[in-house]
């Protein structure tokens, strides 16, 4: 199985960013409501926009909550954000094989561009589509289709890799192959229920696929 284009989600797939988000949500919600978020509840927030999360705790205060969330996040995310183990090796191998590496993420461009530098991944990424670059974000296919148009890539030789059902749905809607990234915080049963074409427990599994192609 050979691919010329690999399109990754960012949070939970390339970058371990859960703690940065968790602390910013905790700060904002506690500040404006006095509530504490349980771990199980927070897991439901993954792959949602901050507005979609915060509006659950008070629609009237959501704009103020967003301001305090963003202030805390941008002041502190560099303390917590790292690329997952094996990611740099995996991306370098893709590039060595002459394939394209792209990101399609819900993350706003302001954060995404900073975090490519924080994680050290910027030199390994050819193309990015962030959440505010599209009118219809994932699970709609617009972000993937943007990457394919820019690169002149063949959708049948493209693999979309992510840690959420919306990533799998996005890739399928764009006509690409799809893969579940199970090495982050994804709930295996939930992600596999989206029926990805492939599943990887660690970046090394994708490395093996590329080397065997």
C-alpha cells in the first residue's frame, strides 16, 4: 500500500496538547462559574471548538469565557505542548520517500502556526489548513480538498490520519483512505466505530507501513 500524500490532524495526532487545553478550560470555567470539570466530562470536549465547549457552561458569559480561555491558553501552552514520541521520525521518513505531509485541523491559524514552532514540526509540514481557513470544517471534506488542490495530489493515493471520528468521516467524504491514530487520548471503541481503513497503535506502526510499501 503506497501513498503520495499524508494528511494529519494536529491535536491528539501529532501534538500532545490535552493538558494545555484542559488547564485553560479549567481556568475559564472556574473563573466565570465556580465549577470544576471532571476528567470523564473533559474527554467529551476533545475535537470540539472552545466556543462549543464553553457555551455549555453559560451562553450569556461565553464571550467573556472565551477571552479568559484564550488568555490562559496562549500564556501557558508552550509549557505543556510536545510532539508525540516517534512523530518526527515518522514525518522525516514520509518526506524522504518523496510524499507530501499536510495538516487539517480545527485549531485556529493563530494557535496552529505558533504550535508548529513550539513542537519543532514546522520544517516537516508542507501544507496546513486550519479551522478558520474553511467555511465548513471537519467532518466536512473542505480542508482535505484544499490540500489536494494545492498539491495536485491524487485522493486515491492520500491517507488521512486522525484521532477522532470526524477525521475519518472527513477523509472518507473527500474520497481518500483513512487511518485511526490510537496513540493519543482517543477512545479506541469510539474511533474504530467510524470504520477507518487502517489503525495504528503508535507512530512506529505507520513507519512500518511506509517502509513496507
